């Protein structure tokens, strides 16, 4: 079951400038940085009361975020919702006709399992589901 908004992801062409904007200029706490090879992204996390902003930047100029930036430029990339059972949510949503960008969850940041719902299934919004590892 989907339990909460996990993060809002923003695709950024210049990660250093984006960190300066969000952490220094806006005063958000920079909580960490992580490379996510399965998604070809470098991610930076900025917690905001119960959720977080995730800045995403393509690793080595490749991958889906690089294609997104080339086509659309920087900006809102996706919304991510935490789930307590990603497999059950995928099955439930598939039965309702939702399409996914992969057949199985992939490794994500912080040890999560993630899957993206095709934007055509969500009114043009890219939605990510993330299941965090058990504590």
C-alpha cells in the first residue's frame, strides 16, 4: 500500500549550481549524495519536513535523466511515493491497466527497490514507487 510522499525529484543540468541554490540560497539541509548506477544518476537529498527534495543529475552524461534534460531541460522530473509492498502495488496497478517502465523493481538510492509508472498512465506525470528496506 502506498503510505506517503517519499520525495519530489528535480532533474538538474548543473548539480553544483543546484546544490548552491537549494542548500545555500534557500537554506535547505544537504543530507547526502549518492550515485545510483541502475538509474545512471547522481542524487542529492535535501529533507523537508516529512519528505525530501531529490536533485538528480545524469552520471557520465548518460541514461534516462540525460535524455530528459536534453529534451525538456531542467525541472520537475517525478513524484515518488513510498510503498510497504512494491510487488503487491505493481500487481494491483497492472490489473487496473497501469503501464510500468520496467517489469520488475530495480535497485534505488538508500537500498530501496523502485519502479516507475509510465507517464501516459498518470496524466503525463512520471510516478516512482519506492519500497525501503526493513529497519
